[in-house]
C-alpha cells in the first residue's frame, strides 16, 4: 500500500511502524549469529568458519558499506579456493574483517560484538548522508540488544549464547520501528487500534476480508476455550465484539467511506467479504455503491528468442575456420544440435556458469574422478600391451587402488583435506561417493580383463583436423579422446561416460535429430572423434566405442556401438558409416556458418530442464 500512494501526497503520517525483523539491520545480525553457530576452534587454536555463512555475510548490503570493493574480491577469492571450511587467518587481512570474523564464546562478549558492528555500520551510513531511515533501523536494533543485555545482567545465572539468541529473536519478533509524522495534517495511515476515539471525514479501510477483519484466530493461550468460557475469561466472541465496536464507531461520523476487499483467495486472506460488510450490505438503510474494478488480463505469448549472426558474431565464428584457430569440439557440436541458442550463449557470447562452492561431489566431479583414476591405472602401459596379469596385480592390491583414489580426490577436491590437519575425513554423502567409485573401479578392472590383451596407444589424447566443408572452407575440429588402443588389428576409440550413454541407434540421421540427439549424444561424439582420428591416421580401420560406467555391472561387457537393422544389432565400424555421417555433419556445419541462419531456441523443451541458460530463454 505504501508503494501505491501517489507522489502528490507529500505529507504522510504512518502510525503502524515497520517490523524490525524485516529490516536489513536485523538480517545482518541474523547472519552474524548464524556464522557464530557454525564457527569452530581446533585444539591447535585455529578458528574455522563455514563457507555458506561467510559468503552470505559478505554478500549482505551492509558488508559492502563497510568493506567497499573488498567484499566482492574476497568472495571471488574464497569461491576460487573451493574450501568447505575457511581458516580464520584468511579473513583478518583488514581491521574491519578481523572485527567481523571472530569466534565469540560468552553472552557478554556476543552483545559487545554485535553492538560494535552495528556502530561501525551506523558510522559508515552516516557518511553517505541519505540513509536516515536505515540509520534509524540500526539505532532501534542497537537499543533492543542493549535492553536485553541490561535485563540479563541482573540475573544470577547468565544464559549461554544459544539461549541468548532464542530470547533475542522472540524479543525482536514483536518490535516495530516507529515512523515520524504529523498527526494533524496530511494522509493518515493507521492500524485499527490507533483510530480509537478519532473521527475522519474521508475514510478508506482496506483488507475488509473475512478472516482478516475481524480476525478469526483466537489469542494465544494455554487455557482451553471451555475453561475460558466457564470462568468468564475473554474468548473469540469477545474479540469479535470489540472489533465490531471499533469498526462501527470509526465509520459513525465519516462523510465518505470506501471499504475495500478482494475476491482472490490467498494464503493470508479468504476470497469473501467481511461479516461487517455483509451486515452493511443487507441492513444499512442509506445508499450503498458497489464497484468492482477489474483489469483485463492477457497471457503473453512467450517470445521466440534468437541471436542473429551479426558481423561481430561471424568474426568470432571465423576463428573456427582459421588454420591454427579454435577447434570445434564434439561436445560443442552436440550443444549446437540440441539447441543453437545454447551454443551461442556458451561458445560465442562465452557466458559461463556462476562459480560456487560445492559441498557434494556432483555428477560432473564424479566423472572427472573416474577419468583420472583410469588414467592413473593405465598410464604406465601407454605404448605397451596390457595383459590380464597386469590388471590382476591391481585387483590383488585393493590398498593400492584406495591410495591412488586418495591422491585423485585430494587433487580434485581441495575442501576434503585441509593442510592444517583439520577436517581430514570425507563426510556425509561424499564418503558414500568414495565407496561407490571404489566399487566401480574394481568392477571396471574385472571387465577390462575380458578384452585383454590389447595395445594401449594413448590416454587423454588431443586430436585435431581441418575438415573440408567445401573447396573454399575448412572447419577446425578437435577434442580429447579418453583412450585409444588397438585390438586384433582394429584401432578402438573409447569414450568413458559416467552419465546417460546410449550405445544403440537405427539411422545416422537420428544422431543429428534435435529431439533424439540427447539419447545418442555419446554415439555422435565417439563417431566424430573416430572421423578426426581417421584423418590423422590416414585409414578408416577404426572402431568407435563407449564405456558406460552404469553398465559395468551387466553380465555382458561390450563397449562397441551397435546399429539396429532388420531387428538385428551389429557392431559399427567407422568405414561403414563414414560417408553418411560426413554428409549429415556437413549439413550441420553449413547451417552453423551460414550468416543468414540465426541461432534459435530448440523446440524440444525437454532439454531445457537441465540447461543453465533456461532463465535467459524464459524456459525455466
């Protein structure tokens, strides 16, 4: 309602007050108290802060007032380090930071700590000159904390900080910051109780909904209704009678009255008029005018968001056509096939996902851990034959596998082991992920024994080629092949997939179909790697394959890609599908580099559910 008052009403008197719990000053104190709850001190005397509470505090608007630009740079630094617990020495580089990030152990120290920080914020706001309202909030909160401290000081037994926090929140819940105004002129905005014994010529009462005016909830009491009724104590009936008196006395002398209610039902209001309005409607002998204002609503059509290929965009795309320039990876082409606009956001506009500290090992991190573990196991065999006995040595020494896993975990997830010796163990779901990965690695080695012997050519091999799109244009294609080996004279291009990975398809066109591509993404990417590798090797004696981690525990271990024809499944060699695959690939590349074809949203909205850009596209 305050935001709806026209600017012409310059003189306004608000008697209700603003709830203290809704002020930024109170949210600052809440963040400080939340941080104190999760702060720990080790035996060595080091103080550790939980990252969520630290970042929430640094992002508070008043922290920017105190620390200025330092808060944002510190946030970026902490996120980049990706540590779950932050050592106190990293948060005391300035006197302001040292005053904020400290461990408080006693109630008296907690009161002093909060008040000193509020004074610090107050002085900074005072310098800005136009923050009188926020300064009033801070002053009122300061006096509330001081009053609570004075009351508790007289007690023989001092409460602990947790009890103090509980008392503080209960005290603040009923507090409101009064506004200053002139009660004798201008627009008067009042609660019902403030209108007692006052008469108005012009009267607007809002919220005249049943359940709001009068309230249908009885006052809080431990005494049941029957006992209150039997002993003559006030009940809900008395409350209704009091509200009825206030209402009819208020409108008794008014000349113009507007009573407003809403017909829309919400969590706090019923969609029907108050019983007082019903009574006036049916019993008032004078003239009543009923108005129903409404606004015609139209459901806006969702705009089709496109990105045209301007001269600047074409200049960026040309880097993929310049010898020695950027390489178009299989994953980038997959992105374009699924949604051209997503490709534009990620690879042309180069919009990155927001950085954050991850407490749990998400699927992406799990995939990296599996890749690095397999690379660590196979690295000594590059250029050599891998025999069944080599894998048996790993399987016979489970401690060696776990030791290698510890190295990979420490390298990829810095928050798991801190250098100080504190917080050295995996906790919560991460410990389960560790055991699951261990079982996967053991099962992977058992499965690999079934395909030995083979010669291992390369791991994590960077490959690239200039793919001729037409006599004038050559596109730079490249990427990283997880593993290249050779078995029985056939070069195998293998891609590890820890997520969803389909290995069967019917037609090459299905791999380039926007609606079906997500199911065939692993096949498309592996075939494209095979195409690049065939250009490097100069022959097509290549077999693409996908090792799906989710299928390791199946009875049959087979990494080959299968094509379904006439209800039969046959393994795919690159030579058989190279011509058809190249034809479809050229169609996609021609569309990508065509200046007249804009980047458009996908029609397959199912793939928008996990896209990080769905807010940009209004598809969330």
